[in-house]
């Protein structure tokens, strides 16, 4: 009986601390992130993909650029593009500022990321 009581108390303490951490997340009006709340986004159709080129040094195809398209409302906002692999691990990240049309072409060429290892592309636009 005592064992179940101790397990119950520990469970309540752990759940309470996790709940407290989750409750401390914040979301402001121009940045989308973890948390919940109503946010005004610059657009609902931002997109990113990536281009490749053959590399004899890998050997194989490597990622060169990851063009971003978004609405003009996103113009001059900061962006972060992350290429991810297995278990959502970051393979490389490029940051910058969108141009006057809300577009950009982050360059991953120097990072020599094998295209075969890329499973996902994450885009965050904030401003």
C-alpha cells in the first residue's frame, strides 16, 4: 500500500511540474511557435522546398538551396530554415531576412548535406 502511495505522490509531482512548464509558454502576435493562442500570421501559404546538385565528394546529391515563397505581408521578416533527418535531428540551419516580395533562397551549399539524409524541412517566419 505504501508503495502505491509513493508512486501516486511522485506521479502528481511530475505531472504538476510538466503542467507548470507548459503553462509558461508564450506566443506573441507575429511569431508562430509552441503554445496556444490566436496569432496574426503574415500568410497561411508560406512554402519551402530544397534543390540538389550532384557532388563527387559525398558522393551523391547534396542540398544547394531551399527557396522560400510567402506573401508580400511577410516581406523583410526574419526566417529560419532547418533541414531535418532521422528523429527530427537538425542537419543544418540557415537564417536570414525575406526580400521585398516575401521570398528568399537560403544557401546550404557549404554545409554538404546529403539529400538522401533529408527527411523534413522546417520553416519559421517571425517578425
